[in-house]
C-alpha cells in the first residue's frame, strides 16, 4: 500500500475536512481509509473524521426540499428532475442528480473528487455489468434485480436527459 496522491489530501483539507489518526492509502484495488496507529478501545466513541456539511450530498425526504451542496436554483433543470422523483423509492436517483449538479459547480469538492473516480472500464458496479455477465451469477434474484435497476436507470435517463445530449 502506498500513501494516497497528495492531491487527494489537498481536496479534503482545502475544504476543512479533518481526520484524526487515519491515513488514506492507495493499493491495486483503489483507495481506502486505515488507522495510522493502533487505537486502544475506549468506552466512549471517538471522532476519527469530521466532514463539513457543505461537502455532503443530501436531500430532505419531505417538502420543502432542501439540497446540499448549495441550494439548487428554482429555475435549474435538475430541480425539476428531482421534483419529479418519489422520495421514498428514488433516493438513489435524487442523489445522482445532486452529484451531477455538484460536478457542474466551479471548484466544488465533488468536482475535484471526480478525478479519483474509476473509469467505466475499471468500475466493478453490477449496475454497469452486461446482461451476459449478470446471467453468470449464481444468484438469479440478484441478477434479475440488477437488470431491473439497469432498465430503471435507462428509463430515467431517457425521460430527463437524452434530449440534452447525443449518445
């Protein structure tokens, strides 16, 4: 394991993220958080990382909608897309919309963090797996669920974004 890229630390510390007794290390499988020393067990909980609220991607479940990072302007298309989703079942789509919005904001933490995300070819998410690979899984319930989630994502994309760009 190697210490993480210094830019990775710069992203966090520039935004007032604080870590106590942990290190970010990078190995062949990506980044991970490790204790920098042995920590003796205590009865009381101990803070190991503080992340300011403005770095979090959150959305309230009930109106009035509150978004972080930043308040999304009422006229912004993402606001209408989020408004069209069901907060009970579409939480993942809503957070994806916030992430897309954050990627579009100059010097946003998540825009900087995007440099460290794996490429599509490196991503191991079952959501990106071809149908043939999913059918090879021994868990057919999982394969069926992932195929449904893939279709749900495609339907959501086509409903809201396909007319904005060419594929």
